[in-house]
C-alpha cells in the first residue's frame, strides 16, 4: 500500500491525515458515526487510495467501531499505544497538539515505523469483553456508593437513596455475572479456556474471565510478550553507579493488574510453584511488592502455558 492514514479519534468526530508515498498530505474530519465511516470511504476513493494502512490510538472505546469498519473493508489497521505516539511526537519536537496535528503524527509514525497489523478478536470474545467491562464499571459504582454510605450521611433521605442505588447495583452485578457464566457455557472454546485457567491454584473463575477477555483476546509469541502487554514486567532504572528499585512498567490495561493482584497473594500461599518463587526472592532480599509483582508475572506465564498446551496446570512441569 502506498498510502497511510493517521486517525485521531474523539467521541463525536475523528480527524484523518492521508499521507502518500510521494509525501503528499490530505486532511479530513468526519463524524464518528456509521455515516461518517461511509463518508471516509468515499473520500478515500476520490483521493485514489481505496485501501490504506490506517492507524489510531487504542484509547477507550471511541475508536472500536471505526477500527472494525476499516478492517472489514479490507484496510490494514493498527492500534497504537498512546505512549508510543507521545514519544514519537517528542522525537519530532512537536510544539503544538491539536486533533489535526495528532492525526498527521500518527500517519508519519505509521509510514516510518510500519506498526503491526491488528486483528479483531472473534465476536464471542468481544461480547465477553463488553460484559467484563460492564461488570467492572458496576463494581466500581457500588464501591463509590458503599463509601458514601459508610461516611454516614446525616440526612435520612440521602441514606435511603444510597441504599436504593446499592440494592439496584447489587442486582445488576449478579445479573451480569450470570450473563457471563451463560456466555461461557454457550461457547465451548471459551469454556475450555476458563477450565484450563482455573486449574492454576490462585486463579478463580472471575480472574480467568478477565484474562480471557482482556489479555488472551490477542495472540502472543511468548509468555514474556503477554506479561509485557499486561504491564507486569519490571522497569530497570540504571545510570552509572545509580540503581533504582525495580518497579512494574504498568503500560497495559490497569484492570488486568487489578484482577491479578489478589490472585497473586493467594497463589503465593497455595500454589507450590509460586511458593518456591517467593522463598527464592526473599532469600535474595527482594521487598514484598517486588515479590507480588513477580507472582503476577508468573501467573501470566502459567496461564499462557496451559492455554498454549491445552493441558491443565501440573506443578511437576511448572518452574518457579
């Protein structure tokens, strides 16, 4: 393809920059609606670029529909980590930030760096992902209302209102959890993945569902790559004789790390592989949070292993 398309996405609209191999640049803004997607297709045809390599940042859900539309239309689509485009902008000494400028930066990054093509997850995985994210949102709202109730509202009517909302949220959480279980039962592939993941001591059904929807909806060449996406690999900071304590990079989705934190604590107590890891790291003088981070990373390695092999967890084959 001799043309790349940089897309800066927003809730109501998206800006695009079409960059040709000869350096010619064209810009356009379209509504972020199905009509706007059709308008973009017509415009690309008039520009003599019916198929392009299109890139947009993987931020929120505003770009999901457009990414799927472009993929289904035969375009190569890349979803970019915003940290990568931010670093590229800094390398270009960009002094201004607007939607039009961001679209051009994404186009130039695509033209020079050739990011990997994105392949959408199967429909059943996308549906599961939507349910998992809805459950996470409901649980967050319940926590907020619970905190308000525990703060002790002085007005009886306010307390009654909070209790009513909490009852509604509790019912909705149970309904979505039931929908998730039913969805897994209706799709043998997802059900098999859940059963393999829950064979790992420390990973329960709730964690397994998050891993299927948010982590293993993508293909990885190695367990290290999966752990890197989840943001549980250590960041090494060294300069001369200075060495800082290692911390997690925290680049990937925060909901993944949140879902793994308590399972890691459980696995450190009950999973023989992680108990051995804990003993080794403590003997090396590692602090507790470093050990927890290593446990989260090890759980992803174990999860990758059982899914790739199709065999349930066996401590005999798991290295600490």
